[in-house]
C-alpha cells in the first residue's frame, strides 16, 4: 500500500512547491521534472531491452517544433495531441525499419536519426518556409508548465510500474537477456519492441512539447541538441535503467550538478560532463540502486 | 496424416546444402533419435522445424498446420518447444521466471498464479524446484541444461526438440536424464532428439533417423539402423564425437 501512498503524497507536495519558490527555483523544478520524464521514458524501452537509444532528442525536438509550428493555428490541447501523434508515427516507422539492429548499430542509428530529423527540418525551414527560427507565444504560465511536466513524469512512472508487472514488461526483460530465447518462447519480438519504443517516444515528444514555451525562440540547433540525448542516457544509467525509480534517482542530482557546472564553469562544462559520463559508467555500471542493494546485502551478510 | 511431417526439407547456405531433401514423419507420442556425424545437418534441421532458420524449400507440418514460413514465436505457440545445443538461459531472471516465460507466452498464455504453477511443476520435473528463486546466472552448466529443459516443458508443448541435451552429463546425471526423458515419453509427449550418445539412444528411441552430409541415409528401428553399413561408414568416415 505504501508503494502507492508515498508517491502520491510526494506528488501532492511537489505540486504545491511552486506556490512558495522563486522563479529561479521554479525553473530548476521544471528542468528536474523534464529530465525525470525523459530518463524514465527512455528507460521504459531501453532499460529492459538494453537497446541504447540516442534518439531521445529526435522526439523531444519534434515535440518542441510541433508546438512552434502549430501554436498559432491550433488550440493547446490539439497541439499536444498532434505532437504525440507525430512522435508516435515517427517511432513506428523508424522502429519497423531498425529494431532488428542490435548493439552498437542501433546506438549509431538512433544518434543518426536525431541528426537526420534536425537536418530535414533545417532544410525545410530554409528552403521552403524561408525562416529558420520560430517564436512560441502561448498563454501559459511557468507554473502551468511545471504542473504539466510533473503530471507527465507521474504518468510515465506509473505506466512503467504497470508495465513492469505486465506481460509486456516480462517480454521486454526476456528480450533484454536473449532475443532468440524470447522468440522461441512465443514472444512476438517486433510487436513487443515496437510497442515499448512507440510508448517511450510519445512521452519523449510530449515532454518536448510541454517544455517548449520555455524556449520562446526555437530553432533546430536549440531543440535538437544532442547533449539532451546523452544526458538522458547517463541519468537513467546512474540510477539504474531497469528499476522503477532508477531514472528519477539519477536525473534529479545530475540535473542539479549540470546546472551548477554550466553556470559556474561555462567554458570547461563539456569536459566536466565527459568526465562525469566516464565516472558513472566505471563506478556504478549497474546503477545506484543495484549498487546500494549489493552493499546493504554485503553488510547484512557480514553481520549475519 | 502423421503428427510431424517433414517433406523434402532443404536448407542451402550459399554453396553448402546443409539439409538436402530430407523427408520423414513422427507419430504422436513417438520418441525418435536424430543421428549423424558432426556437421551432418542435425541442428540445422531442428532450426528449420522450430523456425530459427527459414527453409530454402520443402514443407514441415505439425498436426496438419504448415510451420514452414511461420515466425519462431508462431511456431512456439503452435506447440513446438526446443532446447539449444549451446545452452541459452536468461542470466538476469530467476529460475522460476526463466521457466515461466514459455507458460506465459506459449499457446496457453497462462498468467499469474497459473503461470507460476506450471513453471514450478516443470522445475520439479527436472529437479530444480528447491532453487526456484535463485538467479540463472549462478547455475552450473548441468543445471543450466536442466533449466532449459524445464523451460521447454513449461510450454506444455505438442512436440519437444532436444539438441544434444544429454551431452556433457556424467554417468549418474546421464542416467537421471534418460529416466527423465522416459518419463516425458510415458506422459505422451512427442520427442525428436539429436543425440550422439548411442547407449542413451538405444535406451530411449525405438526408431532413429540418420543424416549424413545433409541427406537422410536411414529411417529405421534403432538396432537395424545402427547395423546399416551406410550408417556405420558415415560415422567411421566422419569424426566420431567423444
Ligand atoms: N547459419 C549457418 N550459416 C552457414 N552455415 C551453417 C549455418 N549453420 C550451420 N551451417 C553449416 O551447416 C552444416 C551442418 O551444420 P549443423 O550444425 O546442422 O550440423 P550438426 O549435425 O548439428 O553437427 P554437430 O553434431 O556438430 O552439432 C555445417 O557444415 C555447418 O557449418
Ligand atoms: Mg548440432
């Protein structure tokens, strides 16, 4: 029971925080909620299957761009719906073509996808519409953005919890261990992978759409910044990508560290970022949660 | 119509004909040995039946259902379960989860308590039920083989394909393994087993089919087939397995 009650209390508390914090504090909260959403949504597909995707920003950027293009013609709800549909459709097409790739081929492909989408949009804006940048003017407050993102994060985590207990979750875990065994056990590989990939992509796209009014001015190089994809991966891995709360546990502290680094050491920031990546992979390869459990288990073993 | 019908199955790997016009049938409840020297195409034939590889030509039918052309998961759900010559277990899952997956995703689509019950029953059969909760990564090689068989059994299959499941066991384990397969046979399961251990084949299989260089060279009662000069020379000509 406390597994449901505690998160709900936490959620309620987080929902009233914006009433008491400064604008700067609220900005941090939005950033943290965004990365919790991105890392959790990423882990929804990649955490169990071990398909390391660097396409996060392809969907995030698509969401932001959809808002930039449609915000003056459609209502906000309809814009979000369009973003979700576009993100889901891209994921479906891309997934059908590429989920056969494994290991490093999939990593490289997913990275290429983000670049491809960015280049296509740039080309289209320059050659067809003749504008590169776009403005987002929406009648939406910063608090509302926060609440939406918090809601999306909560939905993502709840969905993940449900998937972990479902057949889909079990199929994803088997696929992560051995696709051959999965197939010969009756699992429809293509369907399971596509379903998880599309679900994950829709959330990533919505995250980009919800956060986009914060940018005000949008152009491809801003919203398709590959650093977002890398940050997402490292956050999920730090906490433990195959655990429900792992991505959250990785995203919050890392986001705060990145914020602090980028405002205090703007020049050496990329180097520090690189070092942090290497540190995470070497020091906590299985994520913080698993490492802590192992330490606790050892301590218990030593006592007992 | 027989239960399993393999009709002129062919598998071509570039210039190599690994399975060449192989035809034979199995009746329901039969245990048949699939013999042949190394590289004769036994595993490839198992792969054709289970859908791991698409056949170049030919037909494979189970109880009238055409398996050729179906995907691996469809074939599994049609009731075909297999083990692998090189054992494949799921290291990050517990034993009971390893076994449960075929119950969950197989043709009966069990879930929850029912899936667990089937999985525990299968673990019980192979003698692993006391360790149901441990991670598969911690098992010895022999226990991994047991686990793999339990996974195949939890599918509650129509036909079981074993690829040298008895290989690598010590004499005591071998005796246990033979007894276990006999129990499965008595339970009415249809089994096609690739096997090099002739004593086990004699003990379990009234009938064998023998392959050599991709071709079927014998399909006869075990004693007769093993005395067949073609079979003897195929084995002596090729490398004999330890
Ligand atoms: N995927 C593949 N691609 C190319 N050649 C293959 C492939 N699989 C098997 N072969 C070749 O097909 C032939 C038959 O191999 P197969 O594994 O079926 O033999 P086998 O009878 O199972 O042998 P063993 O007793 O050693 O297990 C061999 O020459 C092998 O090299
Ligand atoms: Mg073989």
